[in-house]
């Protein structure tokens, strides 16, 4: 992070442009969990693809165990050392035991759940424990994470389940109740009650989600808070000029049931060093209450801003300064007020302190703002102002299409996904008549093939003001970003799961551009925006449809006389191949096209060794299922897939063949698409850069948005993201076919079409 400070100095001195983005590096590498094997709650109506059969269902598994009279043993999170540590062997011989083997009367809860049930063990996950302690303060959230349909008595089968928010979805994580012990005692998170196990089982479920217990070592309280709530988190560095209204921000957050945590900068030489004030460095505390307290003393009278904090160790390690347990300041507070705020003086890790001392001694504050879905109906009815308005969008960065990198890479930056948000009403009681906006960009990974997740990309975002939106293109183009600077942005691009910032913006229309730091870094993301008042947000992109063909394409057409001679030769060759029925199938069409365009089709890069191997293997594997894998392409020719799709596109009577009139129409399209390709393949390499795909298809007469372009790139681009001539032709053929099929079913241009299952299958299979 030292480079960040230097860059900020450069910006202040004028050596670096204010719109230059900064790259920062997190102190620890993080793997993102994959959701391939977890049950997504409410998935049936979520629009997701069907899940694999291996997804665990808590109710079904429990019933199976009860029917067989056995206790559940999780086949996906074994009771072995590798489930505890993935990088080393355990420092001591751990033994996995069920709660009934640890104590005589195991209970999920003893007198309910409270923040005192969270006692840290030998794992360095105090960040998680601080969030868990906060969770117990909100029963609505707690029941969402810890379902109440499980116990050690009714239908006990050694199986439990917990729910976590991941990338915009709530997932159900199933575990068995075998826990790591040493000499019969729990090694990690545990309760102060020896026979209470909800907190230990919750930690195990979270460890399973991330792959191991060790994966929980070192992290941010924000991350756990988000996973427990689905909220948006903010980070405030208290040593770097925090906002003047920070206590008001914290008070509003507390009123909205937000979760809060804080910590002190660690001592690099001493692990969890104690300060003279009784605080622990590098340790995560939870903030459990924000309160103004009236005080009258001989010297001071008025309201004192106080905070209640808790050390997850739950012991005598507490703040010993002003307003600490049994400090003289409490003498001036009436007993009724002490009772109202729940004041206790015990060695339980909980203490009060003034806001002034909090700012002085703590280094970092984390706030997790809850979305409306996380609040109960009673909370929402109590005061409609005490809730956030939330907009949420999912997107992805695809190499060469929508992975444009940050504003430092101006030529590709505009290719990134763009989202507009309209702010109409300023916050209540805001002196500047501005709107509070919290923007949160989270990267995600749910791909089943990446079992360990992926290392975090370096991500960030920028916000631009659109003064005259009706005069601007959709999406915003290169010229816009060349001449307009951002009005707000994240402080730096960093390799964390989520980057978020709070802004004050005037009413108006703004565009948010999320991106990776470098171009061509692929990943999926979730963009969430919180506002105090209602706002309107949408993706800033084109509507899919057809447009006029680029005039440049028409200008490059060959001379009429030359073209007519060529067409005569093609007609003659067509009739020769067509035979008596005067129609050609895909094989004959390929011969005609290869002959007609033998000198026009870009050949691209060829490799002699690869070509020889392909021909040799293709001969050996002929008449086997592997034959197509080694199919050698004729230099400059069309593949059989393209020719088949061309037949399907023009074949109105579904005969599998084309007559000459149909071929003539096809020939016009092919010439147009070939001209478009040459227009954008300026180096004559036989390939298009994916960043040119949108403009190339626009020139061909097709207007597409980012989602379709991403799909086309996934389908037709090579590993390095480039698109060969043959693939571009296939892309154009499929677009023309699907759009014409849709238009036939939508004669009134309503953008809605109805297909029977038979029609849908026939059209998609044959195209």
C-alpha cells in the first residue's frame, strides 16, 4: 500500500492526472468459494441453470439417515487433517468428535444465542467471530443463518445446515457434527457453555464453504458480515482523516440494524500486542451499540456520544480508559439510563468508550449496511426512513469484449459494462441538497470446474456525470471518456472480494463503470448501489435489433462488370454441381464457396507441423468418433458447420438444400460479411480483435448488447480471444437466422414472440 501514498502525493503535486487510477495490493491472497455443490435457496424461480445431482439437500439427507438408523458423515467435507489445514500438517494430533462424545447433554442453544457464546479458539479468525457476535444481536438475521429446524433431540441424525449469502444468492451448507478436538476439548470457535454447539457448527459450515478451517485465517470482518446479511460494507481508515460526520453515519447505520466492527493496526513484531489502554492490536472487535448519553457534572453537561464494543475473546481484556467498566464517569449517569442501555460490569469482553477515544485509539471501522430483504416486516413498518433503497446487477468481464481495464487504458476502457443511475431526491436534512450513494463492486466465481475458487482480481469503478444524456451514445464511447473525467470513484483498485465507497452526489444522471485494473482479465461481478431515497438504475447498453449496413461496406463493393463475370462463373459451377434437381446440399455448397472465394478469404496463420499432424491423425481416425477432432480445414475454405448453417438459414422448405435463387440471396450476404471482415482486419491476419466485434457486427447491420456479445465471444473466439474469418461468418449466419425466425413470430415489432416447444426445438436445432 506504500505505492498508494506516493501516487496520491503525485496527484496532489500535479505530476499525475486526477483521472489516473491506482493499483493497490491486499496483504493476503483470497480464494473465492465455488457454489457448485451447495443448494441455492429459491433457485427454481431464480433463472439459474439446473444444479448438478450432487447438491446436498438437508431434509432428504436427514430422512435417509433416520430411515437407516445411522449418523450422517459428510462425503464432501471429510473429518481429516486436510479439512483443517491445506498448506501444512496440523501442529498437534486433532481428533474429530461428535458433541455427544464431548459432553453428556449436547445442546444447539443454552438459553438462546448471545454474543457471549462466541469464544475464539486457536484459529486466527477473530474477524469472523466479531461478525458472529454482531449477528446474535439481530434475531431476524440470526434465524436466517441458523435455521431453527434442527436440534440434538428431535430427529437428530448428526446432520446440521446453515445459510450464507454468496454473490447475490442464499446458499444452504450441510455439515455433519464431527468437530476438531484436542484432549476432548474443542480446538476452534466454541461457547462459554461447555454443552452449547451452535457457534462451533456455524464455523465448520463456513469453513466448508471456503474449503478448510485454515482458509478462514486472516480476513476482513466486512466479508463475514456480508455473508451473514447480504448487505453492503464500507471501510473507514480512522487514521486518515475520517469524515467529520462519522458518528452520524454510525448512528444512522445502527438505526438501520447495520453490523459494525473495528480493529487497531497490528504490531508487525508482536502478535496481538496489548496496549496500555487494555486494547489488543490486530484484533477484530464488534460494535454492539451507538448511543448519545445525557450527562451533568460540575464541569460538563450535555450529550456524550458513546459506543459499546466487544472483544470476541469474552474475557478480561477490555478497555480501561474513560467510560470503561466501573470508571468514575458512570457515577453521573442515572440508574434508569444505565438499565436502559444494559450496562454491566463483568470480565466478559464488553465495554463502553467515548467516540473521541474510539477515533483516537482504533485504526479501522467496518460497517455492513443491510438491504431491505434482510430486515423484518416489523422493522420496515417501524420507520420507513430507516432502510436503504437497493439496486443490484450481475455482469461479467469477457476477454476482448467487456474486459476493457481501467481508465488508464483509454482505448479499451469504454468497452466495460456501464450502468446508469438517476438520483432525483436529495437526502432529508442534507444542507447541500445532495444524495448519499454507496457503490459496491463484488467479484464472484461460481464455476464448478474451479473447485478452489480463483484468486481475487484487482477491481474498482468510476462514476461519470451525464449532463445531456439524450445527446450521448449508448453505451458511452471512446470520445466521451477522452473528454470527461470521473466525478467519483473508488480510492484505488485492489485485489479484494469487494470494493465499496460512499459518495455525496447532486441529483442527476450518472454512469457507473466497473472494471478490472488491467484489460482482458476475465471474471464475473455483482454491482450493488444503496441510496437513502428511491433511485432508478439500468444497464447503459444498446437494444438488440437490425440497423442499416455500414456505407463503407457498400463503397468497397467491386466494379459491376467484374462482379457480373464472377457471378456467371459461379452460376455455371452451381448448375454443374446441382444436378437434375437444381439444388445443392451443404457439401456441394462448400465446394461452390471454396471455388468462388478461393482468392478472397483471409487464410490466417498456418502451422505446417500442426497441419501435417491434423491430416495424419484425421486419416487414422476416419470413421471413428474422433474424426471431427482432427478435421483439417482447407486453406481459406469454409468449415462444414458454417455451410450447414448457411443452408439452414436460407432453406425455407426444410429440404436441406438450396436452389439457385436462394443461393443468390446467400451470396449477397456472404459478400457483405466478407467486406466487413476485411474492413476491420486491417493487418490482413485472418483474425478480428474481439474489441472490434461490436463495431464489425454493427457494420454488418446488427445491433447487439454486451450480454449477447459476451455469449458470442464465449462461443466463437479462440483461447487468446481472437475471432477467425470462419467463426465470424458462422456468427453472422446464426445472428441473421435467429433474428429472422424471431421476426416471423413478431410481425408487429413488439419485441415479444411466442413459440411452441416443437417450434423452438426445430428452429434451434436446425439453425
